[in-house]
C-alpha cells in the first residue's frame, strides 16, 4: 500500500483564497494515485495520499523564510 505525503505552503492560487481548494486537493489525490498506477501498477484504491498545508512562516528555502527567498529570486530575474 503506497502512502504519498504532499506538503505545500498554505496559500491560494486565486484572489481571495488563502489555501488550496477542495477541488485542487481532489485533483492532486487523483493525480498522485494515477502516477503510482501508471509507474508501479499500484491500484488506485490501495494508495493513500496525505495532504499537509504548512503556514508560510513555517517554511524555509535557501536559508531564508520562503517569502523572503521568493522576493530575492524575483529581484534577480528582473
């Protein structure tokens, strides 16, 4: 039985939404299960997908809080 954990920062992709929506999560559950079926022949009904949203301030990247890292990355690409 495969178990997949998906971790994302808690933020939305649409204006006024500060989290991943139920519809987006459903698509991720289906997609992850389908990959395991396609690659490892693991039945979809045997696959567990656990979704964890992490507050932005609890996520670091490149030695910085993720928001600051993104800001510096955006400044470099200009």
